[in-house]
C-alpha cells in the first residue's frame, strides 16, 4: 500500500503490479465564511429531517444503524471499517468524540444518518459516516457533516480531516461539496501472478 506520489509506484507498475483498490484522504480548513455550510446543513429540513448533535445515550442507535449498513461499506486495506462496540463508543462520546445525526422531524427516534468524529493532534477526523440504505441520495450525510463542522467551529476547531475508498463516489462528492481538498491517494497494489512473475 503506497501513496500515489511515492516513486516506487511507477516502478512497481512497470514491473506488472496492478492497482486493486484506491483510498483517499482530504482536509478542510474552515474560514470565516460558513454560509455555504449553513445552507447545506439546513437543506434537509424541507425534506423532513433535522440535523442534531448526539451523545453517549445514543450509542446503541448509532451502532444499530452502522451494523445495518456494514455490508454496504466498500473495503480497502487503507480504509477498513468495523462496527464499534456500544460501550466503547459510549465511552468515547463521553470523553472527547462527537456524533451528529439526521433524525425525522416527526420522530426523533428515527436515526437515518450519523457521522462520528474524533480529535487528532492537528485536526478533527471523521471516524465514520453512514446513511440508512432506504434514504440514501437525499443529502443527509452531507448535511450532517456540515452541521458537525459548524458546531465544532463554534467551539474553536478549524481543521478537519476525512477519507474513504474511491469506490464510494457519493462520499467523495459530498466531501468535495463541503470544501474538503483531496490529498494524494493511497493505492493498494498486487504483485503479478502466474508464470514469469518476479
């Protein structure tokens, strides 16, 4: 697994190695103008959802939603995902992590999307974001991530990170819409197989 700008990538590809998966990372430095983020965060209200901050008491709902969608996660060596343990997630949400979700306006118990974030030395990093299969494509994940950025910006955070697999084009588009800037991709390479392989 190498970054695409690693000189060894060209050498290995010339030797017959193949790219079997791609992952991406992106960074966002939030400035003063957040009108665009506010518009995105509020856009789902007209469709019947609210974006809200969740807490440790919501850990079971978060894990249940994540587990229901676990088979839908595109997998690469650089971007694996495991459904978190309820107690462990609750403890993290009590000690520095954050979670934001999209809930039905008419039924706050119905959690349809969630984004969980954790602190790093130099940024706030998205741990995972998941949307219920039946309501994908409606902008919920984009709205939830926008809300998380807005709330955490008010608390003094300015630098954010996220990432995923290239196979999840919807996630990539959503983050680019929020202003994230892509870093060099990570490539998972496989050695040539069969007779004559080095």
